[in-house]
């Protein structure tokens, strides 16, 4: 009894402020913190390499991209005096002589810079995004600008007709700010009208919105296809003994292990107009020689090929969820009087929802940004938004527009993810 | 089992055999009859075929040959959902995506009952297991014992006449298990339902059942009420499987009606009751329950054979003393005595003489 009393007293020792302390007198809270610090530090060390990698190669580039979609330094840097002089311009008549003089001063100053540092080239490219022919106006003027004499207004208008048009000056005034929305305006198939309001573009110049919609529709179709094909096979796999399940799983995973180029050539062999499938259908008389199916270089090609590639991303989460559903649930449902189909619908299927959600989100998000397959087998109608982004980065070199399109895609995916989270809840996702 | 008796039962297995691979029989010629309102337990070690029998009755396995009858009608070709048999599963199999109420409503819903009638029945079933307050909880929010009650309520809510239970208490701790044993028997008797209960726990079988069928090797070894099963095992397997048991091997020396004398392998003579032996000279294994071993000569017949025993260990267990003896070369011979004021507490090394009433020592078959 005496022993028990003693230990109880030591266990409940407190300091002057009534806080619990350990037997050597340190406050219990601090002692615990100290004991945990080492563990926390080790945990951080384990995470640190990946964290650094993600920050440098993922978070930073994305931030960089989003910055590029609004960054607009070209006009501000090249034409500081002109912008100054344009401040009070009303935009209804051509600017007066003082503005042209300022423009002359800006351009002459630029000519005096080393060739590498000249700002006139980027300026021409930037203005050309807003107004075609602006680039040639700038470069032609730059060649002779050092010989201009007052009055500069006439000299500029002689050098290129664009200097006598309100449109160019409006663009310079509107875009003469360090940040711009114009890339987003263009990415959403809009443009500025004469009053500076954002309006829809001509019907025949609208590309991106319909491309976004097509990307969404194709991604949904691909997600739906992988679900329709993946659910039965995942169910079958989950009912098999481990030995056979693993063997079949290899077959399911085969797309992962085959080079994309090999697969693409295989699809071309299979799907083209003179390909295996068409030949077969013609030979057995299902279609006539003149009505061969277009299975490639269109949306059908994109859907077939991407469904094939992304199928494992649907099957794996489904399989891992289905494996954890014990057969006794179905038995219980049947013993309670449910027909096999009711038992499946009411008891089995709802329990696979976390897998369907995870698989669906994976396939949808991957396919919405997929680039290479649509580029190879998609043709014109099977192109997706990522192909357009790639074109702007590699060919038209309009990185601002590419960044705006990419940012819109990113925001769109995040919005859909948020919506999914609201409707279903991400805590119910099971990726494997 | 007599054919006439079999056809009277509510549940009848008539010559049922089951094989999974076409080479070995898991269930060998099973004949069993369960009366209406009876609580029958299928008891046996794992792999003895008891669960297979239950699954055949529920309809999840088909009998390879033979007939299963429910209320006089053959059900071999009736699918499980049309049999109307309530079932409690080993891990409860409560649907995790439904609340308790929805779980109980499920069998009523698939039977097309209206909402108000459903709710009435759900509440009645929940009150039956004292879980009325949990109707809106999910199974994951319940303890094991609570889930067990819900599973029971779900199996009973659609008022089946037959309920099957597949080791339903296996996952509970000892105290809860004992409590649930009592509740299940009470419910089964109050509602008058026929129950077929599968377990490998003999205490459960003895305390709950009207009749116990002991399974081994795909056959029923003995089918009797618990007291008969315990006190009059018909063969060595049952004697060994049910309760604690001392065995001694020997040869039958003489048989006189209900009494025989067995000469043990060491030459000692003991009294026994012939059960599985018929003639002198037959090898036998006798079986005596530890609590029927007697060291006090005053309680034995004067002409009873006594046998020498050496005390190896004395364990004080509170209500009883457990004395381990060396008898005729068997060092695991146990004597259980009640902790009475006049009871002798033996010390290791003591040499004593023990005996028993001839009817308590059963001369059974001698397994090879």
C-alpha cells in the first residue's frame, strides 16, 4: 500500500503554476515536445528531397506559367515616353505631334542600345498578337527612324500606313501596362472592340472555347468507356484466386509496358482505311468497299487509343476496392430476400463507388491534359486543347496565350475536382 | 436416423453428400432432422463439414447428392433469396453504406412492404435487441457487440421461421459472448423460431442448444441434447471433443451387462461401462471426466476397483482444485474436486488411490 501511495504522488507532481511536471521538474508539455522533436525532424528529412523536387520542378514552373499569362513588359519597356504622352489621349482622333515625337525619341533611344538589348523586336511580336501587320510596321519604321525629321507625325505615317490608324494606337494605349488580360481574352475567343469592351470574336475566328468543350466531352467519353470496359474485368479479377488474378492483371497492365510508338503503329495498322478492321469488314461483306469506316485521324481514333492507354488507371482502383468487399455481403443480401440483380445494385455497387470515383477522377484528369495520342491519331477533329497549347509553345511562340490556355485548363480541372469533392467527397476516394 | 422420423422434421437433410473437387467428400451421407422451434447446434472442428451444411441449407452451396427439405418441400433447386431463411454471418455482413435502419429495412423493402409498416417492424426488431436508439447510426459507428445485435435483428425482422447462424459470436470477447449466448437463446425461444447454429466452441453449443450435432470428418458423430452429449459420449472423438476428458487405454477383461472390467496396459484393473465394446479381449479406450474421479473411498462402492495415482501438481483455482496425476503411465490425468471444507489438498509427490462409479467411466472405441 505504501509503495502505491508513493508512485501516485510522483505521477501527479505539479509546479507552482499548477502545470504537470515530470519527475525531474520540467513541465510535462515541454518534455513531450522535446521527445517528439527528433521524430518530427526525421519525418521532415524523409520528406525533404521530394518536397524540394516538387517545388523546383512542379510548383515553380506552374507559378511561372501562370505569371506568363498576365505578364506584359514589352510595351512598357520599349515605349515609356510614348505611353506618358498618350496618357490624356481620348482615342477618337489620331494622337497629336507630341505623341509621335515621344515615339521617335523612344525608338531612337532603342536604336542606340546594343543589338542584343534592343526592345523593338519583342515589341513588334507583342503588338502583332493584338493586331496583325503591327510587327512589319514596327520593323519597317525602325529601319529608317533615325533619319526622321519633324514633323514626326507625317514621317511615321509615310513609313507605314498603320501609324495613321486609330487601332494601333488603341492597342498601344490599352496594352501599355505591366499586366494584361488580353491573353485570357484571346483564350476565351473574345476581343476588344473600338470602345475597349470585351466582345465575342467573329464566328470563323473562334477556336478555343469549342476546343475546351470538345476536350471535356472527349475526356468524359473516354472516362465512360474505361468504366464500361474496366468494371466487369475488375469484378472478374476480384473474384479470382490470387494466382490467376495476378496473371490477368499483367494483361491489363500491358498498355503501361508497351512503347507508345509501337502501340501507335499497331493502331494505324488496325484502324486505317486500308487497315485490318476495315479489310475484315469489307471481306465479310458488312460494309462496301466505298464505305470504309474512318476510325483514325478523327475523334473515334482519339477515343479508341486513349481508352486503351488509360484503362489500367480505371481497373486498378476498382480492383483494389472490389477485393476488399467480402462475398458475405452479397450472400447476406440474397439471404434477406434480394434477387441477385437487386443485391448487386443495392449492396455491391454502392460499395464500389470509392473505386469508381478514384478511377474516374484519375482517367478524366489525365485525359483532359493528354497530348501525344491525340496528336498522333487524332487528326483535325480529334485534337484536344493540349495540342493547341503545344502549338503555341513550339510553333507560334505565343507563350502568353499558351500560358493563359494552360491556366484555364488548370483552373477548370481544379473546379471539377472541387465539384467532385462537394458532391461525393474526396475522403471516399480509394486509389489503391 | 429412421426415415419416418426424418420426414417429420421442419428441416431435413436426407442422405446429403457434398464434394467440391469430385474426389473427396466434404459431407458424407448426412441425415438430420430439426423439429420446428428446435435450437440445433452443429459443433465440430474446422473442416468437419458443419459450415458446408449450413451453406447448403442457406442455398449458397448445392448438395452434390441427396435432398434437403424445408417444411416438407425439397429446396435443392430454390435460389437463396426465395428460401426465406434468416441468416447471421460470422462477420455480421452489415451493409456499411446503409444505416442500421436501412439495413433492417432492406429485407422488408425487397419484399415490397410499405414505408410505415417497414418502420414499425424495424423498431420492433430493434427494441427486441435493445438497440432502438441506434436506428440512424452506421455499422462502423457501433461496437462489435452492437453490430452483433443489429445482425441478429436484421435476420429476424422479416419474421423467418428458420434462422441460421454461422459462428456469430466468434469475434466477441468472452464476457460479451456469454451475454449474447443468453440473449440469442432467449429470443429464439420467445419467438419460437427454428435455429441452426454453427460453432466450434463447445461451451456455446452446450449452453445454448436443445440438440447438438457433433461433426467430424463429414459425418455427424453424435446428435443428442447437451447433457447426454457430455455425460454419455458415444465414441472417443465426442468424448475428447466435448469438455475435459481423461483417457486410459486397455483391454476388456469381462463384461456383465452395464458393467465391465478393463485391464489397463500396465496391468491395473478398473471398472467401466461398456459403450463401444462388445466382447472380452477387445481393445478399448476408457474415458472419465475429471470431476467424476474420486479420491475419497467413502463415496465409492466397497467392491469398486481402485487404482494407484501419484500427485504431480496441485492447482488452486478458487471454486475447484485441479490435481494433475500420474495414472497407469498417463501423466495428464486430471482430477477436479470442489473446494469444500473437508476436501483434501494433495501435495505433489503424494501417493493416493482413486476410483469412480462404473457408469462414469465409459469404455469406448480405441482409435488406431
